[in-house]
C-alpha cells in the first residue's frame, strides 16, 4: 500500500469520458521519504494536487475546442492534469509541469487508464530556474493563485518559459491574488483580458470564476 487511499472517477469533457485516478479525499497524506517536505509542501497542502478541482474542469473544457495548431503547450501546477489529457488526446504538443512528488506517477496511471501514450513531464519549481523546461507558445493553468507569494513567483516563472510571442490562459475562481498577478504580468509586458467563465461545469456543478488571458507579441515589441 502506498500510504494513501485513492478513488476512480469519470470526468466528462466535451462529451468524452476520462477515467481519473485521484486521492480519496483531502485527508490523505504520505511522505515517507520526505520528498514533499524537502520541496516545501506542507502536510496541510499535500493532498491538493490529487483532486479534480472545478477550475481544472473549466480549463479542460476550454482546451477541448481551443486551436492548438503549431503551439508548444505547457500546463503549470497541473495536479492531475485533466486539461493536459484533453490536449494530448487531440495530439497537441503538450508538456505537464508540477512540483508535487506524486504528480508524475498519477499522470502515468491516468494515461494508461485512458489508453493514451506517454506524455512529456517536467518538474516545475516557480521559485528557481528550470533549464530543462524550455519555452512555450501557450501556457495554461487553473486555480494556481491561492497563496500570497504566488503572484510574483508565478509571473516570473511564466516569463522565463514563455516564447517571445506567447499566450497565457489561467482559470481563476475569483481568488484575491489574481489582482496582484495581473499587475505583475502587465509589468512584464503582457497585455491581458478577463472574462467570466461558464456558470456551470459540464457535470452540472455551479462555478464562479473567470479566464485571465495574457498575450505578448514579438511583433509589438519591435514595432
């Protein structure tokens, strides 16, 4: 036994069912080798990666129809990476990134459950350089602004890994830190728009939140 309990649930995105292995509940915790502690993940937040949060469902629905042509795509703070699975099924050039020591293991299991091939994964530490990660045309994330220090850390991380012309799409459930994040991103030279997300998730659950979309154009920088 791994020291924690899991469940299997079906997430429907754009009419397609995805079988997802997730943690049984938010009370799960197991860090026998101290990997999470070393990464700065507390026992209180350890289990957060292992659930399909409402914002993740909204992002996955958006990626079901989003134009992926010619884009190298990164999901940040991916957790169970539902949006990445959707993009991968559509044959998008997808890379998954998270800092939790179990995120990659759950990703591999969920790929197998959905009969999908291997998917690129890179550990992503927002506080430091990640030289193997590279740069991306589209960076996506959901509910990634839940701690006070994250707006500055995340904006800097995104800027390091965004291509010269890039788009960033974040689904945020109206957390207070989004204002600081938008300020950080505009300070780095990104234009942004915001719009309300659908009021209901595909499974019928209500959702309150919005899409934050940031763009940077190489053409504009040299105009």
